[in-house]
């Protein structure tokens, strides 16, 4: 649990740095056409990811968790 929390905190810190950099502005401009979909479908994707996490085997859980963390980062960036 500690390693996951540490990795999440590192990702959040990198995200905060990215938001205030020139590269972050480029990324936000690149994702601008998808902003509505990323924001609008948050709870649906969250419930799907939680359900998949609960019913999948251990190997697939890591994949579901990784994809969901990528989605959360996109949600926070846009």
C-alpha cells in the first residue's frame, strides 16, 4: 500500500509541475477537443473501472488500475 501511495504522490507532483510548464500548455491544447468527453464521463468510467477491478484476476487488476490512473491524470490535466 505504501509503494502505491508513494507512486501516486509522485505522479500528482509531476502533474502539478506539468500544469505550470510550457509542455503542460501544449498538452492541454492537444487534449482540448476531448475535454468534454473526459469530464462528462468521469463517474461512468470510475464505476466501470471499480467493477472490473473487483471481478478480474490479479494480473488484470494491475492493467485496470494503470489505465484508470492514466484516465485520472487526463481528467486532472484538462
